[in-house]
């Protein structure tokens, strides 16, 4: 006995047992069919039918692929309703009802499961249908389609038969049909005559008997149950299983089965079928958009055999502009469809993707669902719908994904172009967007070639500050080693440059100036194209499409909506006045990190920087520092000015020293000459500076503690720059940040030096301005003792790059070596240098915030590690109560969106809790 549960839900125009809210139970398709048919505001012409629930799918699998006792009666009762609504009977030889049997999971899984059409056509019902339709050809065409689909889906796939590639029953039947077409010299299926189709059906059945050892079923009931079973079986078909894995769809969701009266768009010139969107999905324009075919079935529209015609003027394109639109060809039906799509969009309050069929001048709606759209369309639709009063600002913010917004910010490989070609290698996606250029293998070549007007991609084992001139000249950077926070990644992202790192399947031969990836060899000068958003490397020059930000009014309007919703501030990581200005244009509200060591990359400055590093005596160091001071001051003036009174965090020197010293012999010699010392002396000094673990070495505040004159020089440059601007009536708000702090005593030591200089400069210049002295929280110990550190530090900024490195013990520069394995084997869910590890590192962050604010309740707290530009991590930062996130200039728009989404999500959870 069964449980007496309801497993079957009927629908038909004006009435439905389910509704649109029952997606989990009826699947997306079933719920929307019920909503369209039965909702009092819609009551649309939907062919009647019924949905068997997803629960039944699970029952079927849990009970040895059997249905409960009550199922038969429920299906029979539902079929009766369909019969009474259509006035036809299933299996009736005189006027047969035909049905479709389709899948429909909670979330759309396009093409991953099975469908059977024209179920109910048998030897007995064929003649009745011919009499009714007076169209023998149409009936035999429907029959041959049923035989092809059914034998493939029900008799072969659902039975678990796995024929060799290309030897499946469908393929075999297709070859029989192709042979006949060839014999008759036909170019299209539509040329086959009624008697030819009839004889094909007979041949098909013979072949099925021979290959599958079973007769094609000639009973309507048997066909129906075969179809239902096959759709449930297809939930566990190979395609569906792998799609679920990729999309993270749980196995226990199951699929529903929709059985629905067939309507035919292929009953002659007064019939048609089509697909449409309530707005243009390519650009978001608020214009009804779609395609249709006269005298065709749904599968013909997507099959691409005939060119579909535009449904109206605004859907016309180059390749279909001469075809008759539905608007012109069937004006009355077009008007009816137009009104329906408007009502659907108003009802669902989102752009819809709809399917319709016209059978003998009667319009039927077969499907509606939220329409998929690209980035520009998502943004335009969201902005327009707020203006139209259709959705709230909060809803608009949730309608655009960060990835869709990202599409607008960088050049992309022309999508159609990218689809046709396979990557030669894959690495970590360190700098988004796409770029193409000729491969070069040294920074000098990159600079030289670019100088000569060539577009280049710099390919290196890994990069160092030595390479920055070449990195800057190149269109993109590709490295074999390194992780998401390695040198190349940080620098490229800061410039908004396309970059792929940790691409360990390429093998660079520096001598020959070439690299290999599998069987492909790329020589110097050969074109390659990078997709830095996906991490894909392609051979050759692919076509790129450029973004247009300045004149993109929709984008600015959308970001303004985000700003009105978010509470988290967005700052930027910028080391140069130009970058600060770009970030301001993108909407940054201050600088969260200015890495002062990056300011010394320029060829005019690196020499003084090296002198400072190499200096053995206080005098030598002071002299080098004196040389650096004016450069620093000039840059600080530029940055403070660009930020117009917004806070600017300037971090004291934090160079892993080795990054600034040359490795190659010839370069060392050059440096010795520049410094005016013998090479041997330089080598001895470098030997002394050599560290086994430079990332854990003499860096950050440790430098400023051993050499207080460095901190003094930098503090002076910052405060003098600020004072000079104040004298010129420019508002400033510098915040001086001490890096790599692990103890309160370290912080105290540096704080006192900085404070003294600040007071001295203000006094000497006779000005006063607001400023703060604070610290990075990047060492686990700093987070653990944050209450103590906050007794001195006036602000915290989380350096999650180092904090991730030190919490996991993974080298941020070398993780590329094993990360792909870790991701594939699911040791890690994602790259922890890209998305904050909330479970571990996240605990340290939350603890540090709580402890810091226990000492200093108004402590300003932000994040300046690379995670500050990652949407998931930004949401986490909002949740734990940070004041701002800071990211590279080109990520600022994404951060504005993610911060707004975080606000909406938190509000939703709070509201839900309150309701409970
Ligand atoms: C960090 O460690 O997260 C940080 C921002 O500093 P850097 O990347 O310069 O070490
Ligand atoms: Mg750091």
C-alpha cells in the first residue's frame, strides 16, 4: 500500500493545483506552467497537463525503481482531466490525444535530461489523427519523430544500454533516413513525402526489433509509462550527473516529470513555434525580442537547420532581416503574444525567457523562466526596472553577479572565437580580462619590442621588481610559477593588467627563448592570447572586444544604486598618483594601502633604494635615504591630492629585501659599478643580507626597528607632503601604517618615532591636520593579542596575504606548485589566497576585531590583502564588522557591488530570524 500522498499535480488554462512557489516540488518548469495556467492574474493559454513531483523521483530511486501503488490511479485521474479539457482521449483511435513527457528539475539543467514527444501515436491512433488533421504527411512525420526519440531515450538509454560511439539506435535510424534522402537527392527532411515517411517508420521498427531485441510499443499507456520512467532514469544519466557535479546541484533534488497535451507548430502555414525574451538578453534593451519558424516544431528552432525569422522589427539582424516577422505575418497572434509577455514580466518582476507554439491560429504558452543574460544586459535591466518601479534597489543589486559586472570592466576574447578553440595551458587567473601579443621572454625585450610598436606578452618563470618595466610595457604577463599573491599577480592586478601565474604546465626554455605546452611550442615572436579571468592560455591571436566605461551611463547608474544600499566603505590599493586617480574615478573612498616599496621600482629610484639596502654604515644609509626623501614626498603629495581629504593609508617600507637585489652576474656587476664599489664587496654584503626564508625575515617593522632612520625618513616625507598641501588649502588625511607587527612593543617602538616626527613637522610648518598611526594585522600573533596592540595602534588593516601564508604555512609565492592538485582532490575548496578561508583565517580576523575593539571601541578596521577585491571575502568582511575593504583600482566597482549585496543578504537573514 502507498502512503496516500499526492504525487501528481494537474494544470490547465484557468486552473492549476500547484503554483510558482513550488519549484522544489514541481521543478522549475512544472511550477511555472502551473503559475501561468492557474494564477488569477495570468490564466494563460497553456496546453493542459500534469506534473509528477520531484519527490516521486526520489521515491523511485529509493524503492528499487518502483512506483507506489497510488501512482497509477493519480496519473490516470490527471490524464482524465487533460482529456476533458482537450475534448480528446488518450489512445482513442478516432481522435487521439498526444502528449509530451519532459523533465524539469528545481534549477534548469539545459539539455541534460530526456524528453519524449508525440506519445500516444500507435498503429491504431494514426488513422484517426489523419482523418482529423487531413494531413497524412504531418502524422507520419510525428510518428517517425516519436519512434526515433522513444527508441533512443526509453528503449536504449533508460535500459542502461551503452552502445559504442556513433552506434546508438538513434544514429542508426538517422542513417536510414539519410540514405533515403540521398537516394532521392533531398536536401531537407521536409521534402520527404507521406509515403516515404510511412515506409521509413516501418523500417525503423524493424531495425529496433533487430538491434534492441524488442518491439516498438504499440500501446499508448505503455508508451506513457515508458516515457515517465525514462525521464526519471535520465536524472541519473551520465550527462546529468556530471552537470550536477559542476554546478553543485545536490543528487537528492530529483527531477519532476511534466506530461502535457501536445500542440503542433508544424500543421501548415497557420502554425508556428518560437522562443522569445521579454527584453533583449544581449544588451538589456527594453524591447520584446525573439525568433520563430512557421510550420515547425520547437526542436527545429534550436537545431539551426532553417534560419528562424525575427518576431518583430526590433529583433531583426543582418542574417534574418529579409524574413517576415511574426508581427507582420500574424499580427493578431503577435499582439496576443506581446500582451502575454508584458504580463509575464510584470508578474515575475524579471526578464523572462518564453516558449510558444501557434497551432492553427491558436497561441499556446509552453514555458516561461527567468531569462539568462550577459553582463551589459544584466546591468541595464536592473537599472531600468528600478526606474520603472518594477523592483527595489535592493533587488536590483542582487540581479547582477560580480562576474557579470566584471565582463564590463576588461577586454574579453570574442566569445564565439573563444568557444572554437582549446587552451594550450591553464594557470591561476591572477589578473582578469584578456590580452593578446607576441611572446617575449625577458623584461628588456618586452620594453624594447613595445617601444617599437609591437604588442607583447611577457612570459617568465616568475617575476621580480627587476622586471616591472617589461611588465608595464607588456599587454599581459604569463608566469610558470607563483600564486595569486605573488609579485606578478599583485603588480598586474594593480595596473588592471591581464595576468596568469602558476601555469606549471608550460616549460620555459630561456636560452632558446621559447616555451612548450603539451605538443605546442611557442617561440619568441609567436602570438598568444590570455584569458586572465579563467586562467586559459591560447596559441595565436584571438579577437578581443574592448570595454567602454567612461560613456557607460548604465554602469554608473547601477553603481550608484549599489552605493545607496551598501554600508561598507571601499578603498583602493594604489602606489602611484595615476592609479589613485583611476581608483577615484571608479568610486574609491580612500586608499587602504600604499606600498611604499613599490614606489622605488622606477629606474631612477631603484638605484637609491639599492644603495640604502646595501649600506653598511649609518652614514651611507642616511645618504641614500636623503636621496629617496624627495621622491617619496613628491609621490605622497600626488596621492594625497588625488584623494582630496579621503583617508590615505601609507605603509612603511616592507620589502622582502631580496626582491630588490639583482640575481644575475651581469646585473650584479652593473650594480657594483653604479654604486662605485668593487663587485666582491657587493657580493659580501649581499651574502650577509641573504636569508633562507626572506618572507619571514628582516622585513616590515623589523627593518624600522633596526634602522629607525628609515622610519624617520618616511614619516618625514609623509607629514611634510601633508603640511605642504594643507598650506595650499588641500584637505589631507594621512594614516601611517606599520607592517609585520606581532607584538605591542614593536608597535610602540615605531609609534613613538612616527608621532615625534608628526609633531615636529606640524610645529615647524605651523599647520595642523588629522592623521592616524596604526598597523597591519597580518601575523597570527597580532590577531591573538589585538587588544594589547590596539592600546597603541589607532587603526587596523588586515594583511590577509601574509596572514593566510602564516596561518596555513603555505608560501604565497609557491602555492602554484601544488594548488591545482589540492583543488582537484578537494583538499581545499578554493585558493585561500583568493578567497578568505573563513573557517581558519576568518577566526583570527573575527577574534582580532573583537579584541581590538574591546580596547578601542571606535577602532577603524579594514582589509588590504588581495581578498579585499574578492566578492565572497568582501561579504565576510561586512559580516565581521569591518569599516572598509581595500582592493586594486580595477576591482573597486566589483567591491561596490559585493558590499551592497552583503548588506542585502545580512538584512534578509536578520528579517528571516525576526520572523521566526
Ligand atoms: C598582506 O600581507 O596582506 C599585505 C597586504 O601586504 P603585502 O602583500 O604587501 O605583504
Ligand atoms: Mg604583508
